[in-house]
C-alpha cells in the first residue's frame, strides 16, 4: 500500500525507493560498469557481478545501469553493454539488498508495453528493488537506426510514460498513440508496490511543471553549487504547488579518488579528482542544498575499483548511510 508520510515526506513506494531516498538526507550509489575505461568507449565488464556484490556488502545503497542501445562513436561510451532489463534480472539474482536503478530507459525508442512488462518483472523478481529512470534520449543517431523521428520524441515520451502508468492498474482501459488494450485484457505481473517508481531525467523535452507533477523524483546533472541549489529549489517549488508528497532529487558524479586523503579537487568530466576528505565535504554540501542521492561514476578512476570501493566505504559511506 502507498502511504503518505507527512507534508514534507516522500511517498512510500517500493523497497528500493523507500531505502535510497530519505527527506533531508543524501545516500550514495554507483554507476555500472564498476571499472576504469576512460581511454575507450567499451568496458571489459570483468568481475562485474562480483563488484556489484562488493558494493552491496560495503553499504552502497544502489547501482545504476544505462540504456545504450547502440555504440555511437560520437557519444564515446557504450555503457555496461548489456540490455538493461536483462542485466537487471541477472543482478537481481546475484544480490539481496542493493537498489537496482536504470538511468535511464529511453522511452521513445521502446514500445511502452515492453518497458512496463520488463520493469514490473524486474521489480517483482528483485523483491521491490527497481528504480526506473526514464528519459527522452539525447543521441540523435539512434533514432534513424530504429526508423523513428528524433524531433517528436517529447510527445512520444509523455505518451509512453502515461501508458506505463496505466499498465500498473487492473485491466486498464485507455487509448493513446501506442495502443488501446481491449476490455478485460491485463498485463502481469503488477509492480510490487502497486506502481513503479519512475524518475524523470533532465528536461526530457517536457515543461518543468509536468515533470514535477508526473515523476516520482528527478534526475539532474552536475552543476556548480549555486546553480544546482537554484534548480533544486525551482523543482521543489513546482512540486509544492501540487499539495502532494515531496519528491527526491539525484545526480551522478564522476570521481577519480586520489590516494592522498587531503588532495584538493581538480575538475574532470562532470566531476573531480580529489581526496576522500574533500569528497566528503562536497557531498555534505550537496546534501545541504537538497540532493537526496549521488551516483558515483568511477570510469576515470585511476586506482583499481576494489581498493577504491573499500576506501569510499571506510571513509565516506557511513556518513551517508540509508
């Protein structure tokens, strides 16, 4: 059952949503693959399940996969390579507690019936550990490969989003551009909590008030602290006008963890090379401006992953425990 916590609390949805997102707190997750492949677009995926299991053991609250259907040369990143829903099932079978997120499924590239079925299946099979990020897509090259238009992806995103929401209902009756189920038809399984926690990425070609009203949270991108504080404030102002639950905000952060604990921050792509002491202070600043979750990306990390995960766990994770 979905419960209202209080005027400023988050809605209770599934196991992962309730654990990863806490009002006024920040938790830490990781972007998969957990390896350094900064010199190329394609990861090796060595010991990938073993590393996710280590992340769970060390107390990270979630791991996040991406939906990268094609290795587009101009994009320069093939992600974890595997289909995200197939990979979610594999990780669900190999873990017990860690949240399993997708950041994010490109809705205009998939029929929403397939997304709804696969997402609900992953949610149920994992015991309510799915966090479904959704986006309109930002790689134009993928659209002609699927004989789809890039220009109208915003409208198709909204229709897909609505379709997926409807499929959580019992024998839903509706009609939109993606189809109209006949009377008596139903889709099984249903999400473990009665709905899927769907977080919208960036603008997704939508108006800010639509994002605030429809998503269960918002995934945004790294910015300087002052700008990030302002966009979080604007988002929450839009949410508050609905007289509904507060909603979480999260972002990724690329990190190259220096061996010296006091190493000063040095900018890298969408993040920093820095020591654990400065990283802790930076994350505390993000928590203070209202962020609820940061997914650390170790793609450019120079020290081996296992050592880095253990150092993060020893020095930082306990300060941001769920």
